[in-house]
């Protein structure tokens, strides 16, 4: 849905609230604290009073919109803008588009990412597994004299494997509607890669395609495994790594073009955003579906406000 359509469908705060109430309660309001149906509507407000636990609540309690002072139309616009921006939208851009403060724009986008984070996918068929490294361009090493010998600090010049950059591992299902999963991985070991595969890929009816990196070698013990040696060829028996590389290129361009820099602690939230958008690239109802998941989400703001910044329990 584009912004004009969102404006037409949700012209007022009341229209947004009614839509969320319909999605969440389907016409019968339920107390958000004790789940009692014995509730009364408060006059002139979008709030209800629970006759059982004596508390008042609105449809926003327990969702990503909880305690917001921003009009819901702005939330809906933000969701629309984020979903329509293939390579993401920065808080600065949202600030300009909607006239928000930077802080509000940043929190809005992070909360929406929370809603998108429950993107558990199960893949089958031909799946491509690969990893990517993010964390700035490699810098030229300093030339430092070591006794009489001048050495270059080669480590700083390296790209990809063997560097201190953040590692992201992804699995993509081949095909027009193929889904993708991506996770930050501390160490690229066979055990970790296998755990990711087992979590997301159907073992019996899948073929896993990887490059020749040694940590992938033992995958063939549990999965049908095809290795493509990139120093010799880029496809083998019609199989390649193009789909996952396509996703990496969207992600990398998004990070470098829109966000410029993402700290490691927030990276899982951005991955949730990019994978969600990619997985819904053919979904014409993506805006409506996102509003649906956003009211069903338990409160997850603590995950990026406090110490536990994992996206898992979002
Ligand atoms: Zn109650």
C-alpha cells in the first residue's frame, strides 16, 4: 500500500484504532491484563475499563504502539515507508518525511523492526548457504618499520574471512518466491552452521549449495550437499549461489547507502527488517499483514532499550 492509499484508508486516529481493535479483538474487546470480556467502554476515549481487574486499557497495550504519543497515522506511514523502501529507510530520512524528532524516528523504526522479527522460516528444495562480512571498508594498512624491515599490516587490508568483521550467515531458497533467513554468527564453525541449517531447512527434501569454505565440508554428513568451487566455476549442474548473493547485495547496499553504520548489537533488528522485506517481495498485502503482526506482538521494547538486545524474545 502506498502513502496515498494509507491516507485514504486511515484518515484519522479513530479509524486507525478501530482497525487495530478489529484485528486484535474481532469485535469483542478483551482486557489486555486479565483477558476478561467483562469490560465497559470509557466515554470519549479509545479506552476500556475492565470490571474484573478494575484497570483501564486500550488496544495498544502490549503492542509496539504502547505508550506512544505519536498519532497512529504516523506509525502507519512509517510502516508503509519502511516496507516500500527496498534498501531500508534511515531515521534521518523518516525524520524529514514525517517531521518527527530524530529520537522519535529512531525509536519508531526500531519498534517496527521488533514487530518484523518473528520471521521464522522453514526452507526446502534447493537452498543456498553463504556468509557475508559487514563492518566498514578495509583500510589501507599502515607501513611500520620493524627493525630494518618495513612491513605492511596486512590484516587491516583483508576482506571477508579471517577478519574481525561481523559475520552474517544466510540461507536462501531458490525460486521467485524463495524465502531467506539470516543470522549473526559469532564463530563460523561446522557446529554453528549445522545448527542454523537444522533450525530452518527440511532435511529430507532439500539440497544445500555452498562454496568450498572448509566449515561447510561436513554438512554432507547430514544434508544433500553440493559444493561449488568458486575458483573454478560459479555454477554446477544448474546450481549456484545467485539468490543468496542477490540478498547480500541488497543488504550491503542498504547498510552502506541508507544506514552507513550499524552497531553489532542492533544488527539482528536490521536483519529482521531486510529478511522480512525480501520474504514479502511478492506479497501484495504486506502492509495489512504487517499491521496484523504489529498488534499481536508482545511488548518487546526492552530488548533494545536494556541490556538484553537479542531479537529472539521480541
Ligand atoms: Zn482485567
